[in-house]
C-alpha cells in the first residue's frame, strides 16, 4: 500500500487542518461504532444464552485485547500504523456487517457470538496502537497537544451518542440493525482513514525486517525503560490508573447502591465526570499548549485525588456530581498531557509500541483491579477504599515530581 505524504512546510493549526479533521472524524466514528457494537453484542448474547453465557461472551473480547496489545504495537511499528489501522478497520467492518447479515437470516448460537467477540478483540489490539500512533504523522509537533484535546472531545461525544444510537437501532430492528449500524460506522471510518495523508517516518516502510517480532517487542520495552521521560511517564500512567479505575467504575456502582441513589444517580455522576473530562479536552484543544506539561500533569494529580476521595463521603447526588466534574476535568487534563508528551518525546520507530504500552496500562491492566476494589468495599466499606485508592493515584503524581526529566518535560511550541 502506497503511503501518501503530507507537506509540512508550515504548521497549520490542527482544528483547521482538513487532514487532522478527517482522522478525528474517523476516530469518532470508530468510537461510536464500538459503543453500538458492544450494545448489539450484549443484547444478542442475552437473547441467545443464559446470563452467565452472555457475561462470558462479553468477557471473551477483552482477553485478546489485553494479551495482544503489545504485539499490536510491534505490528504498527514494523509495517506502519496507516497500513495496520486501515487493515484492521476493514476486518472489523466485514466481521460486523457479516454478523448483521447472519442475524437477518438465522439465529446463531452463543458460540458464534463468542467467536465474533474474540475476533473483534484481537483486531482491536491491532487497531488501537495504530490509530494512537498516527497523530505524530499527520500534524506538526507543536499541534500534538491540541490534537490530544480534540481526540478527548471526540471520545466524549462518542460516549454520549453511541449508547442512545445503539439503543434506537435495537429497538427499531433488533440486534441485526444494531450490528448493521456499527458496520456502517466502521465503513465510514475506513473511508476517511483511506483519505488521511501521512508523513513518511523512518518506521513506515521498513517492512518486517530481519528481526523477529519478539525481539522488536523486547527492544520496545528496553527503549521505554531506558528513556528519561517515557520510563517515569509510563509508571505515572500505570499507578494513576490503578488508583483511579476501580473507584471510577465498580466503586461508583456500589456507591450509588449503598446511598440509595439508584441507576439514575449513577448516571448523573458519570455525566458529571464526562462533562469535566470533555471541558478539559476542549480547553487543551483550544489552547494548544500547556507550559511545563510534565510538572502540570504531576501536580494536577493531587487535587484530582482529593476529588476522588471526596466521592466516597458526599451524602447527596448533587455533591457527587460536583466532585465528579472536578475529577473528570483534572484527570482528563492529566491524561491528555500524558498522551501529548508520549507522542512528542518518542522516536518515530517506537510510536506504536509506546502507544501500546500506555493502552495496556489503561485498558488492560487497570480493569484487573475491579474485583479487588469490589471485595475491599464489601469488607471495609466505601470510604476507606476510596481514600486508599486516591492515595495510590496520588502516588503517581509523587513519582512524576520525583523525576527531574519528567518534571521539566515540555511540549513543542
């Protein structure tokens, strides 16, 4: 596949760059498609099997995503992220549209849905590192922070619109219609990605090369471990997510249940978090650059953890929503700055692997703490667990401030 090159003589603001906007729209369409797909899969699974079997189908897709994520980064670096993201998006589109067609003509067993979830999870492990490695190839270094902010806004829009769109599709035409809508969104994403121009970077056209995939993976881990900024940055991401993810997910469910707020209360809290994160992403998209980004992402962890701990003590839904807005804004800013710094300081040949490691911590490893957090809340209660998790998340900020290289890391002007 021929790589299309984009001129980089002048630095066009990302929000006015048609190339970046095509990538961003493709990313948003893919994210909305993901939401519709998961709703369609869960609905079809509950109609085809027992609750336990439905839960197993949904879990099946997460396993290859976590196990193969680092390998997806290696593939992105060996063959170029544009090739991989287009290929994986095409496979997702064909699989989901094929499932929609099958549901129109037959009632597949639960095992068919499990296979679809397994394939989708494996392809996602290729898609996610590749789509995350593209920004450095489609915009100037000085625009990377703005692109990360725009990406955050797109993710929040997808979160708000994906669920209702999937629900309407299921209510209108059942699981087949929902799978069809998801497939059409993936097809639109694919068409836009095909039109995205990328700069030729050293890793784009090297092919498989003489080294093995395992050696490339080890080389990527060694590169991160020896990097003065990336090594502490990945530790900050991992520790922060381990402290934040459990309370923000399973913790909120148990909090709403204990306080008698119900599903509607939980929904309002999640909406508050999404609003805060969206505002932070919008601010970064408009501003384009935050001075002393390494220090800022470390310092904002502390008020963010105060808001996280406060969630365990607030007596009302309104108080919880206020805490969630602050938590979303601060953690959203921290996450966007982490992503922008990683894109900025990483050598092009390692972008896929670095993106994969960050995604593994946020999407693969962090969810493993859900059962631990749930069991701890059952044993000791909401308040002490939220405080403990907040302290763990704050430790990420301490680690960031203790690293002189990360503390002084800057985004390009």
